[in-house]
């Protein structure tokens, strides 16, 4: 069994915030893969389903971001899930918008949701880091993450969420590279095919072809008897 945790803040006020991209990711998985309805449990909302051969529990903590660890710990204890079976989807300031990276274990880099999870279950869980970009100055971070995505962000955001949905069965089965490839197919523009060059001989033949004769029959006859 896997526990996929999306980080965010509960309530309509925060639904479109950059900080809630983790909620958006698990919402997309639930909608696209026929998960059961969201139900209240473990200080959050949970949805149960399958991805490939794996049973997966989706969790959105409703404790607000800086207490996310309480919900994660409760769900892990009830289902006897180890940190190695947990994957957390969260916003990442240090990645460009639309970029995604996987990480297993390590520090929380000041992210309040991860900090809380660290405090309750340790640091050995997996993370899907979802790039939202950086506002440029640390004093602007709080306002930036608690602000809705701009209209200009919607295209790359949708591509990213679709890619996560496309590849989530790989993520559940531990095939991180295949998951990342599935996301890349959605988020990285495909190179357009290069035009086939015309051989010089063909070009020369084409250039030497005389232009069509556009003279009328009367003009042709008059010039013939000049």
C-alpha cells in the first residue's frame, strides 16, 4: 500500500494558491483514476483506490500547512505504513514553474509542511517537488505562495497535473524514472521535424525549368509571321 499526500491549506480561500499545488495533484489523480469519494479521516480528507497493482490512499491534511504532519502520522499509524511507502506532493520554490523532481529523504529546506512531517514521522519519506518558481526575494515568499496562480500559469500547470496523472501508476510501483518520463512527455515541447533538404541537382533542375508560356494563340501566331 502507498500513501500519497498532497500538501496545501483547506478551504475555498486557498484552493487556487501556489501553496496548494500538492492538493491539486492528488485531486487530479483521484478524478482521473476512479478513486472513491473524499471522506473525512485522520484530520484530513482521504480517497481510496488503485493505481496499477497497488492500493493507494490519497490524503489531503486539513490541519493547515504547518501542522500537516499530524494527519500524515495518523494515517500511517492506522494503516501501518512506513515512511518508505509515503510520497508527498508539495510546492517547490527552487524549481522553475512546471518542473518536477523526485526526492527520497533529506531535509525540508524550510517548507512548513515538510517541517511538520519531519517532526512527526522523520525524514525518510519520498517527495514529488513541484516547481512554482521564486518571487526573487525571501521577504516576498509568503505572499507569493499564498497567492493564486496567474492566468499565464494555467497552461503549464495543466500540463504538469496531466503528466502526474499519466505517470502516477509508475510512481506507485516505485518506477520513478518512468514516472518522470511520463510527466516530461506532457511538459516538454516536442521538437518539430526538420525540413528535408532539396538535393542541389534537383534544385538546379527545378531552377532551369522554363516558365510556362502565357501568350494567347493570337500572340503566338503574330510573332511566328513577323
